[in-house]
């Protein structure tokens, strides 16, 4: 009678919070969703500059954008590491972040409190690829299977809290100020330059050791804290039976129940990773904002890569884009996703078991071809980095075979 309730029961059966291997089969692994926010400590050096730039950093393109309106945690004083963790936990609890993530998954309408399944279906169709739905359809029996698999994504919802601080290598800030002053002058010169602008930028990028040292003096340290939304059969069953209703079945009692059950939903702490940004290449940068944006974007991307390597549940997949006549594989990942000459990946074939569950079988392993790794890092094209124009990374087979377009790959440790 209640159409969505029946759908909910069917979907609950296939909810899975992790990607597990059993006898060579990788089960229920899908595209993850990510919500990021940053810690703002107004008492630290360059805090306002860093924070304003963080808001401009693009969402990582291999994760569903699950951001909420809350994007900043303002700290009190200069907290110690253990105190900061307590402040983060209090922030998440006070703002009911876990429940708000669930509300976003089910498109909760604030006016009447109703839910729907549209985002679940949409993300089930998208399913961890940058290709269109037709590629995914080559390895799955029908669109309905992809839609039902969407709910498996809820358990792969993550939160990253970024703690960013400016590192003054010389115990003074005038070096960074000089960088910005120099870049402002350069920006004006480029704007007025006549003739070949690329040559002008090239010459600016090689103006010598002085500017290189100044740019190298601008460094940030980022500690990224990773949380995961807890979603299991018990939570799903309670949510559907006591809280869920759609616009055709408005239920005031369930609306009140959902408001009172914020504690049902929670985030679990996975771990953290911290690193300092690397040396910045000046080429392609013309003003202060671009320096901040490039340094912060690349540092944040690096931390996500290392979190993926460190924690199995945070790994991502990518589809095989095409296979050449000589057996090479082209895949739309590169240095931004941490691809290195020593990287190794498994190739997964997607299928459906007798109960209708989507499962993955390993069909072989591949590795990137040296000197054919795509440099897709932020502003790699502007700095004229080697490999920035590849468009994909070329891989070669290590083991297995019979690979075809649309299969998925996942990095091995």
C-alpha cells in the first residue's frame, strides 16, 4: 500500500557499510560521498587568508558532493590536539551533522518533513565513474539494479575536517609578503605584456633563484581528520519504520519521531593524516590568491590520497576508459589521485549474484606505464607540467586478462 515503504524494505536488505573481500570477490563497493569543512583559528598567522581561500577549493571530483551549509568550525583559543578533537566532536554533535547527512541523502523537505529516494537513485546510476551511464550498463543487468545499489552508498559517506596552519620556515612573515608583492608586480607585467603571452609567463616562471626561494617560503601544514557515517541494518530499519514518509503520506508522528532521534545517527572516527605542502612552482601564478589556492588545493588533494592509501574503506574506483589494440588501458586518473610509477591496481568485473546483489570479481592487475602518467593536479596545465596534456594515464597488464571497457580498477597497497 505504501509504495516507498515497500521500496525501503527491499533496499534495506542490500545495505552494506563496507567493501569486503570474500574468496576474491569485492562486494558492494561504490562511489563515496564526501562532506568537508575546515577549522578556523583566528589567533593563528594568516588564518583569514587561508580560510577565505579554502572556501574556493573545488570539491574532489571523484566523490559525490555531500557538503552541508556548515563549512567552518571556529576554535576557542589555541587548543591542544586532544582539546581540538573534543571541540570537533562537540561541533558534530551540537549541529546534528550525522542526521543532517541522512536528511540530505533522502532529500528531506523542511516544510513538511517528508523524504524521497531521488538522490539515492541518481547516485546509484552515477556509480563511481566519470563516464556516462552506458559504460556502467555494460557490466550490470539493467538500470533497476543500479538504482537499487544506490542505497549501498549511504554507508560510504565520509566527513573530512581540515586543520590548516601556515608554516613560517624563517620564523618571520616578511618573506611571504615579499612573494605576494613580487607576484603582484608580475601580474601587472603580464597584463600589460604584448606579443606571445606564453613566452612572457615562461620567462616569469624562470626569473631566478630569488623568487623561487620566496615562493618556497610559503608553506602550509594540514591535518585531515576522517569520519564515517554509521549506517547499518538496525539504523536503516528504525529510520524506515519510525521516521520515513513521503509527500503522499504526511505523518506528524513520524516527523516528531525523527526530530527526537538525532542520537540514532552518528559519525565514527576513522583516523587522520597530516603533511606539509611541497614546493610551489611559480609558472602560471600571477597574484596572491592564486598562490594560496594552488598550495592549499594540492596539499588537500595529497592528504585525501594518503587517507585513501591508509584506510581501506576510503579507497575509490575508476572505470577503464578504453583499451588500445596492443592491450594498453587508458584510465582517467593521474597524479591528483596519487598514481605513481610504483602503483599497482586490481581490475574488477561487476556482476549480479543469484539474489540480485552487485558483486565484483578480480580479473587481474595492472600498473601505470612510466612516463605516461597524467599530471592532472590543480593548475598543472598553467605551470606547463610534463604530462598535463595527456588526458588519461596509460596502464599495462601485470596479470590476468580479457579486460574490457567499463571494468573498474582499485588501487592495491
